[in-house]
């Protein structure tokens, strides 16, 4: 019986290590996807407006829109993986009754201000609450979706211009 418990603990420890590696990987991707999307889109926009006109330009703009939407989906899915690994690691920490690292904004602020007297703690938190309370994922996702919409509208505008509908 003891051997089985020990094996389970070793397995959980190995899963925890795997989650740590996954988090590093997914965090790298989280920063790379928006950067790559903007870079590729910028190049495609430059090519579309410098070397193409009419229907080829519209086709390239629509491909650019599709690529930007695909990268947006990849970014959102990657963020889901990060959330999943974080929660799994918390479960393992609970199982071993280990003090958890703060991962949410409120948890981090509580940890950083735990030694401050209450009035000063409230004042400190009030100053930085809005800024640190924002979710970088939502801002980045919103920006990527807005950029995809911009590319689609640009494609539609070019289409309407070609046929003098505008």
C-alpha cells in the first residue's frame, strides 16, 4: 500500500514538472503569436499596396484577414492551455498541501502588501488596482480581433472601389 502511494506521489511530481515545462512553452508562444501575426500582416499589406492592384490585391488582403483570424484563434487556444496547466498545478499543490504561488492579480497584490498596515495597504492597492486588474489576454485578443476586422473591412472597401460601388 505504501509503495502505491509513493508511486502516485512520484507520478504527480512528474506531472507537475511537465506542467512547468508546458507553461514555459505556452508563455513563449503567447508572446510570439501576436508579434508574428503583426509582422506577417505588415509584409502582406506592403506587398498588396506596393505591387498589386485590383483582384490580386483583394485576394491577398482576404488571405491576410484569414491568417490574422487564424493567429487570433491560436492565441486564444494557447491561453486556454496556460489556464489549464495553471489550474492543474494548483490541484497538485493542494494535494501535497504546499503553499501556492500567487497567480491571479488579487492574490499577487495580497501577497505583496501583506506586511503593510491596513490603511496603507488599501491606499497602495487603490493606486494600482485598475492597471494591474486588467487582463492582458483580453486586451491582446481584442486587439487581434479588431485588426482582423480592419483587414476584412479594407478588403471589402477595395472590392467596392474596383466595381465603383462606393
